[in-house]
C-alpha cells in the first residue's frame, strides 16, 4: 500500500513570495489533514477535509493560507504572501475514518522563509 | 478545550534498557482515543500504539506498551529493550469525535528520546 505522498520535500523562499505544497493521501482515505510543525513543537492542525469538504479550518490564517482538495483526493496548501514565521514543516496526513481512526503521515515539506 | 501535556522535553536511555515517556491530558469527554506517534530524524511520523478510552486493558505492541489511567488522565508509553532505532521524537495525541462527525486530533509538544549505545 502506497503511503501519503508530499512534494516538494524542501522549499526556500523569500518573504512576501508565494508557495504551494501538494499532498496525495492513501487511496480510499476520506479524511485529509494539513499540519504545521514549527521546530521543537508538536503538529498544529491547519485544515481538515472530509472528502472534498472542509470540516475544520479554525486555525488556518485565512488572510494568507488557502487549501483545496480536488475531487476528494489530492490537496494543495498555498501560502501567499509568506512571512518569516511561516518557516516550519508542513505535514499532510490522511485517515480512513469510521472505525479506522489512525492517521498516516507523509514525509512533510520543510519550508524556510528568508 | 482539550490539552495534551508532555512534561519531559528530552530523555535518554541505554540500549536494552526500559524507558517510560509521560503524557497527561485534559478533557471532559468520555469517549476518545489516545495515540503515541514516533517521528525519527527523517521526519516521517508513524503510529506506535493506540488506546481506546473505553477499554480498560492497556494496549501492547511488541516492545511498546502503555499505562492508561483514565481517572488520572494519564497515558504513558513504556519502551522495553530499547534499540538504537527507537531514537526519535515521540508525540502523544488525543483524538475525539467532533461535532462535525469527523475526528479531531490534538498533539503534545513531544519528547525527544535518545537511545545510547
């Protein structure tokens, strides 16, 4: 079974530039999560999709962050414009849902904003 | 609001020894799940063990076991016969069924474990 795929693995941009991250969840997983993990901290949920609908985006900085999940499969997370404090690892995870509640994580994208 | 606290930022253990990582949480929910996730230096987070709150029996997965104390809201992870490959960040996570009908996860700040040869 293929795992959660993310790209790119690393990205360096200057502040005020834009960046996009891509995630392909495990096939059949209805729920997709984007997390922000700042160095030395635990993952913080940014947005959660159930199929192609948003169920929780309460911690997403909507003035600069946006996300979509096309056709309930792949997802993209965009930051525009980036700030220095956005430097972090962005993790994508998916879960089957129902009785299978475990999350499966991708390798993450390490973003450095200079 | 739910919170998850890991009070040990860093720990070390000698290879083949046993180590226990602590986690406490705060919730008013009665039905929930608890997890331990491992994040090696390569950053891929993987599930170590899960515990359903309604189960009294502590979960065990090979060398990993938990001590789940529901009344005390404590969920510690014991690693027996520690191996060098156990070196990683360990995150405790709480999960409940949200009003939206989906699952909401909250992670602790992590414990960095180093296994010494």
